[in-house]
C-alpha cells in the first residue's frame, strides 16, 4: 500500500492528513507545534498520523510540507548574515527603498523603519555594468575585483552572498559570470543572482527579493536537510516536497535554491483546498476564511482559481514573489484580549500561542483569549477535546474572562461576547480588503470556512458580510494539509517586455510567450514531471501607457493569432480596470511583463460523492448544551459530525463537533450535509 501525506505547521498546532491511494481513505491528526524546533513537531505529527492510519513509515510515498520557517525568520529577523555585491555607486539601494509608510495619514510618525537585511558594512560595489535599454555591456566583469570583494565579505563573516547588478534583467550574463567566479573560490557559500530570482525590471525590488532569498537560504537548507535525515531515520523513503507561496509544490532541491518562494507556504494550501471543494460543489466564486490559533488568513477565489499577487508582504517588507493573494490579520483562537486604560477593549494581535496557550488549555496560561471566550459562551461544548485529546479547563477560561468583565463592569458573558464581536469585526475588515476593495461584491460570493477556529466564527461573519452559502468542508482543521495534497508542481517564468499595442501584434506576443514556455518545460523536466503531465498558463501584465498600476491578464495564445489578438487583451484589461477603479483611460495599452506558469499535474486527493439520504440528523445527536446567543442562553443540540450523513438537515442553534474543529450554527440558520460531506449553511428563510 502507498500513502501520501500533507503536513502544515501552524502557530499552535501541526496538522497532518494521510491519504491512502488504494482505499482513498483520509486520516487526520493534530499535534502541538514545537516553535523552538519545527522539524521535531513535523516528525512527531507524521509518525502519529501514520500510526493512526495503521500504516508503516516505509509505506509513505509522497510528503507535502507547508512550512513557516521563512515567514517566522522574516518577522523575527533571525536569518543569515548576507553580503551584497552590486554595481558601484548603487550600494545604498536597500536604504533608498520605496517611499511608503504604513497605516493612516501620518503613519510615518510612528513607523520604525527596519534595517536592511544586507547591511552597508556587508555591501561591496564592483564596476561591472549593463546599460539600458539595449542590454549592452558598459563595463565588463573583472574577476580579480570580484574575488577580492567576495574574499573580504567571507572573511568578515557573511553566511550567504547576493549578486544584484544594475540592469541585469536585460542580460544576466554578467551576474552569472560573477557567480561562477565566487563559487570557484567559495564552493560552500550560498550565492543567488538577482536575474534568476526576479527576471524583471525594478532595481530595488529585484535586489531586496534576492537578499531575502539569501537571508533564508542557510537556515532553510539546514532545516530541510535535517527533516529529510530524520524521516530517513524513521524508516521513510518518501519524496519530500515543499509547498510554495502560490499554492504549487516543488522539490526540496528547488526550495533550497529559492526559499523566498516559501514565504506564504502554509496559508496558500488552505486556499487551494477550499477552491477545490467549492468548485466541486458548483460554487466557483468564494471567499475563504482560515482562522487558526494565531492569525486569520482570508482570500478570494474567482472561477475556481485562487487570486494571486506578485507582491508578497511579510511585516514591513514587500518583495517580488508570486503568492496566493492572502490578507492576514492577528485574529486567532489564541489572540489575547485586553482592556486599555481608557476602558476600550482590544483583541490581538499578540497571541498565547501553543505554550502556554489559552487559559482553557490548562497549561499555565492566564491571559483571556478568543478560545476562552468561546468556551465561556458554550460555543465549545464540554465534550470537546482539542486536537482529539486536549482536555479543556473550563474554570480557568471563566477566571480569565472574569478579569475582562471586572474592568469593563459587565457580566462574564457580556465580556466574552464583546471579545468575539471584536475579533469578528477584525476578520470582517480583512474580508472587505480582498473583496470590496478589489471591486468585488461579497454578496455574490460564497464563504468557505476552515482552520481550527474558522467554523466557530464563520456563521457570524457570513451574516456580517452577506456571503452565502457558507461551506464548512470535512476536516476543516487540516484544510491546508488537504490543499497540499491537491496541489500541482509549478513555477513561474517571466520576462520584462515593455511594449505598447502600437509596437507589437498578436504573433509577436505569442512567440515571446512560447519562449518562456520552453523554459517552463525545461524546469518541469528537471523536477521529474513527464511530458504528458505538463500544463501551461499564460499571462500579460498590462497597464495604460505611462501609468504604473498593472494587472495580470490571462492570455489565450491561439486567440492572439487567430482571434481578437491584442484588441482582445486590451478589452480584458479595461474591463478589469473599470471594475476595480471605476474608470478607464483613452490611452494605449502597454504590456510590461509576460509570464508563463508551468504546471506538472499530479493525481492528488479527490472528493468522493456519497448518496444523499434523509433529512433527520437525530442519529448523530450526542448531547444538548446551553449556548449563549443574542444576550441569552439557548438549549442547543450537539451533533457528532462523523455520524452525520449526506442529506441530513440541522436547524440552528446547534453545535457540530469533530476532532479538529467545532462548527457553531446560529439561531435562524440551517445546515445541510451535502453529497461531499460538507456542511452548507444558509439563512433559514433562504432554504
């Protein structure tokens, strides 16, 4: 027998999903994360889940891993010491940066600008230079100069080296030559060149992104090597693959060369999994809500495809890397509630994390958290054990919330409800960012809720934003791991184009895209993907001539030559521009960048439809419990989700429990179990 496994490391829990290729059965497990050594938590989760599936480690075929190593490294600034070789005269490029400040008007007054990840003392200028816009060599590479600069940096203690020369996107030959010189002298030193990490114009973004890549490389290399070795020692010979920020997967060798593409590794899997489930249900347009222990990630899926961005942001730093367009807020089950000196209540972004965790975990935590508020209000019934085996300390939860109630002069229930209302408003704001602020009406979208805490809050959020149906998939607490098992091997290849519709025709554009397709095909072959499994998607980043706002527009290469050509591309761009900004311009279309995404399709987990039966859910009812809604307690039945069958209908208020999550169904709402075993929740009058 062969098993595939997805493992996602979160701030509180490490989620694991095992897929049996023969029986198509899924086995889920959760273990507490080990932030001090993430690989230990991963291995513990893998071994526990394989044991739960009654499988041996040597039966594991493929392992898909979403990691927060790069994210945490950037947030906590614990990466490697990076040296930077750049064109002489441009040594301060990372300090110049972009004129941007966070927050509202005058936000710059409170901003503490982070130090560049490659310090000036670790930066050296060399004379090599390519001119623009022709890409001709203005000054050739001097190998002796490169050797001296690299030796100086290595002697000073740098652990990785970035090469980012001016205009190298026009011709990467000089950067490649510099890299070859350095690697010949220092073969164990990780070296990245900007023309391979970002093949586009934008000197600052190209340099920053490549420096981030090297900032992460030594630690990612060690982490993946250690994890691979530990898996081998445990008896596994599985191929270890790492999940990219755009929801695709790549080999560990590719990940060790380009760790910058792992910055949003975990959140992307949940969006991909949610998109798969929603499309199978016939709801291709959905918002996604992934609420975990530390934060909440939201995104938008249109026509079954997750929205993507090429500007990834972690903390203050925004860099060029393709990622699922996720908006993150510090709102999770572990988010801590505090009453400020003026009497106002705040929730998050700081979190109780996994250790000690919320007060109700019984591990020594005393701060009041969102999870504690849910426990106090009965949203998590007494029978629930988090992760399947963590007994909740309900008295500790109530004691923690009592502190908030005393400071606010309210009852404990009112204080707990205020905490939930506030955290829901925070998530509501995040959902508006990915919908309303991008020109979409959320009332035209469904909502897919997952994560350990998402299904507890999703019904309230669906009401706030008007997104129905609300879909809670099976095993929502391990949705990211499920998404990993549905992902394709993929990578993006791009080229700066910078031509207007007056300069090119459809055939020119198709030829340029086909050149990129060749590069993508070569990469897929290097990842071991057979030719018959190659798939390619084509995009053009378009903007109005002499404007800067770009939009990535899908391209049909046949239509470029045999159909509407450039005119069709412009029409698609203007429609997108009109929807998002409510205006268009009488100006030529400029094609700034061309992109090809190469996909290697794999046979992943598929949803199996079951026969729909009767509406009566009484066979799954296990208990009744008092739950607080609308300023009063209600008697709410508790259902075991594993015992529910397709066709069952549940009237709210009710609680549906399973090992990895709890679903809260509000009064005047109805939940129906569909043929894929998802819960579909609607307002009662809409049924």
